[in-house]
């Protein structure tokens, strides 16, 4: 037999053995596999959640499932700052090359579907300065639409945009006045521009926060009454919803606290309350612009010492420091030194809360203010005016008649050592400088003294004091000494002072002042 025949026979025999083995294992149910140990993983849950925990977990799932389709991704193109070479051409009048592409930059944010036909609520800073046809909205189902800006409101950072669509899932809007610290909430949005339609959870950490990010802080027109949360919010979440466990929107995520050079979340996010946002949005949809009403007062928060000095039964409300000449507050009879504690029956705890409550009304509308004046509560009606009707008033609204029979005082300084400040009577030049007829000049404030700690500035004029809600004119050093002598130990009082620039404000202090 030849070698070729032998090899052929071996191959045929081997093939037959393997084929037979396959047939045998197929009919006998024996499986062939690679050799090696079998690994067993533990998949048993070591803890069975309580019914309440399981219900909370399911609530998160349900809310996320409902709300996510009501949120949109907003992509915005704006004009970028000119490149240096372009500035060179413009500065020296050299024509730019034809066909040169416009220098654009890309931004993004989130939005809340308000109506089934395409009105979307977002932040003004998300869509601000968008170029023509520069806003693109992407729905949760990946459909894309071009959007137009319907209206913007700088003082609340609220805007409404519109896409041409129908049958959209509109968000349910809740009542932000019912929100309390400790409530569970979810935040939905598009953080960092690429983590689209993310859901985070947290609680309401605080309410009525004022962090100074809206509008021009010097003008005092920005309305901030933020809901604060520890739910993770990052750039790109702006304009997205903060929702309760009923699936209702209670706020519009607007700002975050950042640290150092980063812009990422470090623990706190802030949302515009939905009651304010929906009021603004409703008018923007109808008219394209929101014109708000004003009381025409300068106000400040009331602390514990001020509350005691005003005779308030608890620490709350805002103090009226100044009236606007011809403003609604002056016409309604509000006076400097009044403490406003309620608007339309709703309590006012802070200045920004009062601004937010009033800021939802328009010129010509009437609100009811409950205030404390000289120890007595009273309610007055105020018909709001627009800002164009108002001009800044002279600070000293309570001008006093000169005492014709008053004896001239010595100009020597008088020390109030226990409180750490020194005063002296006004001379004629100082009266002209401060535009005031009477009062006492604070000549010196000792560093780290009670007066220093209370914020009493050096170089101001004290012209009025308030104790238990009662006003006492301070026209001379003897008036101040008499007032101080009537105080009990540790009693809180308010000193009304005039600054060199003509502004007046209140300074709370603890007695005894001498």
C-alpha cells in the first residue's frame, strides 16, 4: 500500500470517529464544553426595602417617566467676540474679505414645554443674544425644531420661546408658595451640553434666597426669590424644571454656586419659583413684554434688634427706609419706618420676597399691604405704578420745623463711651452739606465697639430714633442724650442716619448707648 493511501485511510477513520462522537452525544444529551471551573455569583438581595422606601423609589421613577418628555434641549448660536484680525480691519477701515463666515459660538440649556402647541419656558440667559435662526430645540424623542423668542424679562431671567409643533406633552405647573424646606424634588435638564435629559434628586434646602445674579445689582430691579436645592445642577440645566413628587413644576432651574475657576456644581442650585415664572410667561406670550408695578419704596430686611425696636411681635417683615417721590407708596400713605409684614394676606419674611410678590403685579393693579406703624398693625391698599412715573425722592421725608426758641448748643463733642461713638452738633456748613436742618454728626466710631459692630458709619448725621415702634426726632445732642437716658439695658433701638451722599438708612443698636 502506498503512503498516499495510508494517509487517506487515517483521515477517513479520524473523521468517522469524530462524526460518531457527535451523533452519540446528540442522542444521549451529553454536552461538550471547554474545560474549566464554573463561577457562581451571589445575586440574592441582602436587604428587603421597607414598603415606604419602595414607594418612594417608585415615585421617583413615575415622576421621571412623566416629566422627562416635557423637557427640551435648547441649542443657541450667538455672535462670538471678534477675532483680533477682524478688529484690526474694522479699526483701520480695511474692508473684510467677501464670503467670510460669521464668527459664532455655541451655547445650550434646557426648557419646559408649557403648551401642546409649542410654547416653551426657559431662562433669558439661555437664549439671550441669539442670532437669527440660531435657536434649535430638540425634544426627548430626538425631533428637532427651529425656535423663535416670544419675549424676555431681564429682571427675573425668564424667557418664552416658540416652536411650530402640536400634540406636545405640556408640563403640569404646581404652586411654589406651598414649597417647604425638606421637600423632596427632582431636577431635569441637559447638563454640560452632552448629558441630555438627566434626572437628579435632592431636597429643598432653603427658600427666598437672594444671591445677586439677576439684573443690574446697582439698580435694585432684579427680583430674586430663589428656591435652593442640593439636587445636582450644572451648566446646561438652566431653564429646566424643578418638580415635586406629584410631577408638578415648582421652579425653573436658573443658577448654581461655583467655586474657584470651575463652573461645575459644588452643592447648591437655585430655581425661580414657578408662581413668578408663570405670571411672567403668561404676559410674555400675550404681549411679548412684562411691565411690572412698583410700590416706590426702598426696603431692607428686619433683624431681631430691629424687630424689637419697631415693636413687632416676632422677627419678620421688611423696613421702609425711603419713599420714591410721587410713587404708589407715598400716594397710599406709607411712611418711612413702617414695617411691611404681609402682601394680600401672604406673609413677607424678607425684602426679596416682597419684591417677588409685588413683582407679579402690573401698574394699575391694587394690592393690600399689612404694616406695623408705631406699635399698631394696619392694612392699606396700594395702587401700583410703573417705574417711568417715579423719580428719586429727597431722602429726608420728615423735615422738621426749626425750634425758634431753641438755645444754641455748644459745638463740643459728646462721647457715648459704652457704645463707642462720639457726636457733636451740626454747624451751618454741615447742614448745607447734608441738606438737613437738624441732627447730630457722628464724628468718630471706635473700631470693634458695639457701634462699629452695629454698622454705624462715621461721618453721618443721626436725625431720628425709633423705640418700640415710636419715633423720636433727634434735632440736637441733648435730644439724643435724653433718648438714651430713657432706655433700658439691652433694649434694641433704630437710629435713622443721613449719609453724605443724601441717602438715609436705619442702623439697629442695642442699648445702653451710654
